[in-house]
C-alpha cells in the first residue's frame, strides 16, 4: 500500500486490518509521530504506548515502539491492554512527550487504528494532528543510540485517580446494584475491580477478551446493547453502565432496560456537578447534542459554548478556557478536573455517584431531569448511501426547505451540517417543551449521511426522522 493510505484525522488514523492497517503502514504512521516528537516536543521525556483488546494490538504496539526507539526516543509500553483514558492519564502524569494508543475504539472487529495523545493528556489539537500528518512519508533518521523500551503498568495510578474522584462509600451505602458491560473492550475489569474492593454489588458482562466482538460492534448504542438491556432486568440491577472498545465513551441502561442516551447522561452529570458539587466553569456541547444543556446552563448562570462535532473542539476549549464539563452526542464526555479527555470509566462511576447522592435509580433520575427541564427525546439514523445521493441531499437542503414532516421550518443553522428548527405544534401544550430540530451532516471520508433529531416526544422524533429519510432518498436516480 502507498504511504497516502495513512491519514490522520481527529485523533489519529484507522484502517482495516491486513488491508490498509498493516505493519508497513503502521511504521509510516509511527515515523511521522517520531519526526513530530523530535521536532516539536521534549522527546527525551519519552512516549507512552497503550494497546487495546483488538486483534494484533499488542504486536502493532511493538512495531510503533521499535520505530520510536530507533529514532532515539525512550518508550514506555503498557504491560497489558489499557483503556485510552488510562494512557492519556499516564502521559500527563509522567509529563511524557506524547502517547500512542493502538485502538479503533468503537469500530467493527476488522478495524484497528493509531491514536495520538498530546503531552497534556488528551487528543492532539488540530494543529498538532496537522503537524504530524505533514511528516508522513518523510525519512526518519536512525539514532546512534536507540531509546530505552520498558514495559510498565498503566492501570494502578489511573485507577487510584478514579477512586479518589468518586464517593465509593456513598455508592456502597446506597445499596444499588450495577451491571457493568465493557463490550469485550479494554475497560474490562476496571469498574468491577473498584466495585469489588469497595463491596458494591455488581454483575459484569462481556468482560472477557474476544477480538471478534461476537455479534456486536463495541459501541454503547443500539443494536449493540440489546443484551445489556435484557441483563439489567434479569439480574435486577438499578442501572447498566457501558463502555466502548477503548473505554473512552459511555452508554447506559436504566433499571427497566430502557436506553439512557448520551444526551441525558451528560445532562445528568452536568446538573449534579452544578447542583451538588457547585464547581466553577463553563459548559460545552456539540452542535448535534441536546439543547437541555442550554437550559441547565441558564438556570445556573453558566456560559455555554456550542462547537463543531468532534471531541477535539472540547479539548481546544478546555485548554483555552475554564471549562467544567464538555461533551458530544457519541458518548464522549470530559471533565477538566480529571483530564481534557473523554473517559467512559470515570463517567460510569460518576453516574453511580449521582444515583447514590440523589437516592434515585437511573430511570428515576432521568424522569426528574425531564420533569424540571422538559421532555427531550432524541434519535439518529445513519444512511449508508452513495456519494452522489449524499451530495444531492446536502445541496437540496442548502437550497432551502419550507417544512419537514408537516412542520414549518423556523430557522436554519450551519455550524457543522445543516440544522433545521421546526414548529412542532404537538409540543405546544407540554411544560418546558424541547425545541424541535433536525440535523443533516455528511461524512467527509465515507458515503454516509447522519441524520439527527431532538423533540418533545419519541413519536415526533420518529416521524421527523422518517420524513428526513424520504427527503434524502428523493434524490436517488435508479
């Protein structure tokens, strides 16, 4: 494969194992990272390398270590599979020059990837990722003396930090029982270990290593969490806490088996941090994330930053401003007092803490949140369509639409995609009714159009998504 196969995006580069994700291309990516570190960072501080439970991850991590060491850069590699936020924590703790994580996060089993983490313990800013990409294909000078390569545990200090961040005694005293689903990912055993030592009742599922991720993608959304829904009810748990393949994203299920989406999770955490902890700082949310955050921000007099889709925008804001919490629709939530990074494990523990503090199950917490701030329901469809149809839909949407699903278009925003605000008369009689909006966003790298919607009822969301799907397919030429 040519060097052009390797392209760094928000966090790094990913590809299909044995197709474009090969040893040769991993060496290309590693050489670009090495050249960047040598040119821009204190390379003598070394680079940390983590790896997940995917096929070949440990071996690919070894390839990266060999390239970096050959350039004279000291390397510390994880001695076992490691969550991405644990790698980020270790990078910051050691004041390392950077970190490399071998993972493809929530992608299907045939994928793997290379993520880069900056010295501050989070995703590389766009300027950093652009700089790394500028080194692709450049020769890497061999050092006279290779950098030392050591293997160390990245779990202990990270797990100690998680434990210190939450009130385990209060969670234990609540008597709540938790289902933990790590989706065969590298978060396996972390929360179970913490709960086990603290005497908190739990059941763990999909905690074994199985790189085929049988029957699922390791992404904490439907349909991949159907078994989680069943197990929560069957095992009489008060909540299900779910992390993705590299444990930086969170999903959840309430005691009745209902999915608690990422919008409600970040809203619950934000409300608790402001109401209970009273910590200072602004809030952030992505363009495709619930406007309930706006209402919470208004109640507590906090500034809300709306930004593009991708956690890199949260990181940028956290590095430049006093941000308390920020997040995105896909389940990535960061709390700056911990790390400028998504952390599904910390957020899972915090959800348990919220339940204990409020004396409510997860379902009861969601009901109370919506009683105060209004019913906010959300849905998303991913339309795998050809490039021509995708571009046709975006062109027609930009040209102007007067109504969708019989609802008048009130205004349009284009921060990241095309967002229509709709006049939904069904919401008029509801207290604190959610604004109704629909967002079309085209992928820049694949034939995929994502369609997002929020409104005041499940029925309204379904109707609007169906109308949007019809609108997109109207441009099909058979």
